[in-house]
């Protein structure tokens, strides 16, 4: 098993929607989650430190909608 290169972040995958939303709000304060496209949202999630898709848990529109909604809540927080 490989060590995570960034010890401040544990491994995230698509089902970690709340943690992903928090990470996105922190990493991209200049991005408006209300207007982001799903392809761009997917790119941003996949670029988060520690993110790794898990076999059997692919990304889909419902997951992206959930992440987007939680990110909006996080930003409005």
C-alpha cells in the first residue's frame, strides 16, 4: 500500500460527498458552485489531494448533484 503524499488529506472517493464539498469550498473559494458545469465539477473533484475513484463506485449525475448542493451549502455556511 502506498503512503498518501499529503499527510493532511486521507483518501477520498466518490461516496465521500460531504468531505469532497468541504475540500472544494476550501480549495476553490473563487468558484461559484451554483454555475459550475458537471464536467468541470468532476475535474475539480478528481484533482483534489487524496482523491482516488474506487472500483464499483463510479461517478454519476446524482453524485455530482449531491456534491454541488453540499458545496453550495458549505459556501453559504
